């Protein structure tokens, strides 16, 4: 088995040339950066750092080497120019260009042609830049024993036409308006003669524009070109040039040879000495077409017949062959390429209900279903059976696509992304912007209602992608632009002094893997989403296993699926305190850094080790010392859902994260199965809270954070109907004044508080059973000095600083009694609350950690709803001033 494994490794390394540093190391090679799915081959991978670090002397003997066979590549002529020319030439050239010339005149027809060429040339520059910014996989295209055949047929048909213009016109041809080159005919057809409902410049442009499309044929197969950075721009622009020459030549020659109106009757020829009334240019050419001109019954001529090129040519059937060749080359090229593109879109699973068309058949994964769909759409357009109606619709959608291409090039250029490095240099972002603008303007000038439909569809599709955030990543310019804006705003914000009016609670939440503490994630996300910064911190304590990137990606994916706007960061440390300290210092960027530490309550503290308690409490102390606010969330059943996940079979075997113990233990690395992302655990914070109350016990003034958090919660839909009640400590004698004073303060803060309740019995001693419970809870952490001699007691006081001495217990007994009494008041008044917020006490530096932990436990004990122990950093976070 090991031998086979070595053979596989060696076979994969055969195509790599070794570095001079090591035979296991590899020289830079193109295939390390190639996309395996695009080439259809197994991707070659460079050795990982772990492989390089662990490779021994024996591994050095099996070094990479060898070469790979290179596929056949196309040059710019056959690969790009001919493909594009075949796609550009179409049926409109043969059946509508002469008619457009009769309507618009030669001059305006040239203007129409040049306007179309302007749009396509600018788009070609943008396409050249985009397609040479990395390798594009080859697309579906016409066979080469087929391209040449179509191209030769078209060339023969063009030669046939131009030869026909030189052949002297027979009387039969003259009767249908064909006279050969005549200066008077050229001058007559030089200016427009608008006729009928379609007699309009922009209508003519809309009908002609599909004759200029097809410029993407070369870019679609840039992966099969020898030098795409040269072949695409050169081939595409040369194709545009030669097709433009053909359009200009045909429009001018046909306008110099054919009259606008002719009857086709041999009886309309004039004798040498005629006396009949005759009007128009035909009279000087020996024909009288006055009758049909006046009655509008002329069946021939540029204005009345779409087959003028056939009539002018030397041999008409060759023009028919050209029509079939142009039609088939364009239609087949789009018919085989569009389904491939649509199949890729379906595979990305961006939009619903189109995955059916993603299925491929055969070794080349042919999109037969997409072929059928494309055929049906094409048949629907064919059933319209009116080229003058179909062409404007096609023009509108192609102008829309060209606008998007040009804007994409412009946007990618101005973002200054290091990944935007097109090999083609002869483009400007401003030409791309101009091309986008001119395309949009032409869309509305041609068919305004079709333009509105197209833009409405684009906005809808883009909005859907923005809203749904599909799991695809193309490295788009939008990402680069977002990065630029974020970086620019972050740097700008760093130079601005903080102001209380712009205060936002930016939270570092010690969640461990967020998947195991969804309630903590949901709660903080409820008041930070779209408001402020949230960072989920995961502290890893396993020295052997590294923090995997895959695990981070899974956590981010889970947060996104839960619609929680939060960052995720993991950190390796020897303990909770060390990890939290480093995260508090290093997390964030500039002004976007945490100012509040959020933790879950340590439910297992009774059974926890002394180090675990010390780490937990000192983490809170460190947050206070570094001028951070602190929030501790407690729920009746705890926050860790590992047991629930294990019951449902959603938790894989894991490595315990020692930063959190037992109930608060958090698994590290790849511990959550793939089902976790889909089977989201619902928490109480995802439910509507109805008309329950949010009770705020504002025991100590911390700067207003205790009031700001419930205000932010009530802005959410789920908490909108909840009423906020504020409890303060006061005396019976001054109760009314205390209430009025607090109401005035809250009104000035512009906070919608339902009621203010003054607690006047806080000085009463707590119930004996509750005080007894407190003391029993603390018993394992007491230093029983009465049973020890003085020397031993002193030694234990020095060694076990976390233990509570008799002296400390007596000195802090009044504070302990107040905590127990406050818990009684909370349980009495907040039986039906949705959430309780209590001011977090700040312990003095010499307070034992176990005693402080027991205070936190006592304050939040026995409360059925979630409890948040909260404390700001004693600096104002709210103000009632305007400046």
C-alpha cells in the first residue's frame, strides 16, 4: 500500500522540475496555477509547507521532472479573425443592407455602419483586456473541414456580387432598376428617402446593428490560442476592419448601381422620341417608372425589394449560397456556444429553477437540455417571421451585453486590483466607460420599452445575487471595489477622533466555534447587525493541531447562512486569558476594533479547576484594565449545545478546546459535520418576543451601555413589541423624585422606556436560605484558617490566592448580601421577562476570583429568561446634546 502511494506521489510529480533548494521543492510552473475544472485534467499541486518540512533525505531521491505534451494552439487568423468574420457576417448583409441604403442614403448608411463599428471596436478593446487577464477555458465552436468552407463560400459570393456590378446591365436587369455604375444614380442615392413606418434613422440602426455583432468568437476560445494577448485584439479588430470595409463597399456600390424604384416591366422602356410625361431619374436612363412611383406599386429597386444583391450579382444562386453560409455560420456559432455558457451559469447554482439545464451528457458534458432550450427560443423568434421586428430586439440585448462588458472593464481597471493584469495594454478604462454609456444611450434611442425591460431584468437578477449571496467566487471587480472602499474608509476613519454621538458597541465575542454557541452568536448579532462590529473569537489550546483554513471557512459559511454579520478569528494560546488578551489587542483595524468583550457564563465553575476559574475571572479583569466594556450572557440551560448535536448525530469526533471546560467546552478544527451548516439550531433569540418585557437593572452608571443595548434590540423586528422597564435603587422617601429624575434623563436620551421602577427594599437582608445557598456554593473555595496553624495558613494564603480567607469573607460579606438580595428582587419582578440586563459589578484588585465568580453566579441564579451581566467602560456612550 505504501509502495503504491509512493508511485502515485511520484507520478504526480513527474511534470515538475525540482528547485535547487530541494528535490521535493518545485520550480515555478504554469500548471500550479491552472484550474483543473477548466482543463479537464488533474491539477498539479506544489508540495505543501508541511511536506517540505517533514521530508527527509530519502524523499529527496524521488525528485520531480519530465515534461508534458502541449495541445495544439490556433493563430490569430484562423483562431480569431475568420471566426469573428463568420459570426459578424449574417443574413442582414444580404437581405437588408441594400434596403437600409435606400432609406438612409449612402451617407447616413455609412454613419450607421461607423456608429456600429465604434461600439463594437470599443467593446473589442474591453474584451481583449478581460480575456487576456488570465486563461479562459476553450469553448464550443465550429470545426475548422466547416469554418474554411463557409468562409470560401462567402468570399465567392462577394466576388460574384462585385463582378456583377461591372457586367453591363441587360434590359431585363434595367427593368428592375439595375443599371451598373452611374454617377447620377450615386448622387440620387446619396441622401435619405424615408418611407413607411420604419423610415427612421435609429430604426435603420436597430435593424443593421446585428450585422456588427459576433466579436466575441475569438475571446471565447482564448484558452486555445497561441498568444491570446496578441491574437484576440489583432484578430478581432482585423475582423471588424474587413467586415466594415465589406459593408461600406456593398452599400456604396449598390447605391451607385440600382434605382430606388423600378416596375420590372419591359413595357416601361422609353423609345428614342417619346412624348409621354415622365418624372424622375429613370427618364434619363430610358425607362419610365413614374406610374408605379406615384401609385406606390413598384415591386423592384432598392426601396421595394430585399433581394437586390441577388439581382446585381453575376450569378444569383451564388448569393443564395452566401446567404446560407452567413446564416449557418452565425447561427450555429451562437447555437453551440450559448448553451455552454448557460450550462456554466446553471452549474454555479446562482439562480433557482435552472439547475435542470446544468446536466451534461457524454465525455464532453454536452448541454443537450440547454441545446433544446436554445432551439425552442430560436424557433419562437423564427415564428415572428419578420426580420425588421426581430433585428431591433436582438440589437437591444446585444447593446446591453456590450454595455456590461465595457463597464466591467472600466470597473476592473479603476479598482486598482493587483489581480487585474491584462496582457493587452492598448485600452483605457475611460474608453470602456464611454462604450458603456453610448451603448445604453443607443438602447433607449432604438427601442425604449425593450431597454427598460432589459435593465429591469438585469437589476432584478443582480439584486437577487446580492441578496442571496450564492456560494460562488469568481474574483469579481466588485470584491476589489469593496476592498478599496473598505480600506479607504478605514484609513480615513482612523484620523477622526471618537465622538459619543457616533459610538457603536463593537464586540469581541468569545464563542469558540460559533456552531456550538448559537445563542451567544444570535444574541450579539441581534444588536450589532448593520450597526457595528462583531468578531467571533475562537481560542485554540491544542499544541499539536494547527488551526485549519477549512475550519475557518466552515465557520464563516455557518455565520453567513445564519445571516449573522460577523467576522471569525481563531487564535492559538496556552489559556483563555492569554488568548483573550491577545485578541483584544490585535483584533480589528483602526477604529474598527472591539470595545466590548462578550462572554458566556461559566456554568461549570463549581467543578472547574482553580486555573480555569482564575483564567475566566482574570479575562474579565483584563478587559476592564484595557478599558473595554464587558458582557456576560447566562441562560438557564447553558450556551453550549454539544450534547444536543451529539444526540442528533451532527457532531463528529473532536478535540477538546481547553480554553472552555465541560459545559463551556468548544471543539476545535473540523468538528462539525457537513449537516451542521444546513440543520441550523434555532435559539430563543431567533423567535419573536411578543409583548414581553426587557428588564434593565441599572444598578451602577457605566456610561449608558446598559441602556443602549436594549434600545438597539428593540429596533429589531423580533423585539419591536417588547417593552423596556428600567429598575433603579432608591429610598422610600425619595422614590418619586428618583423616578422623575430618571424619566427626565431617559427622555433626554430619546429612549422609549415603558416604565421606571424604583426598588426601595434593597437594604433588607436576604432570605436565610438564599444566603445559606451562597455560602454552601463558596465552601469548596474557602480557606479554613481555623483548622490550620498560622504558618500553614499563611503558606496556603500565598499559594492559593484564589481561595477566600475568613478575613476576606467577613470584609466583603455586606457586598455578598447585597448580591443575594438583588437576585431575590430580580426573580420577584422579572418572572415573565424576555431578557434581563443587570449591571456587572467591578471587583477590586484584591478580590479573590472564586468570590467574584460566586457573585456573578448569585446575581444570575434561578432566572428563567436569558440574563446579561453588562458593564461599560465608565465613559459616556450616549448624550443628549446636539454636538
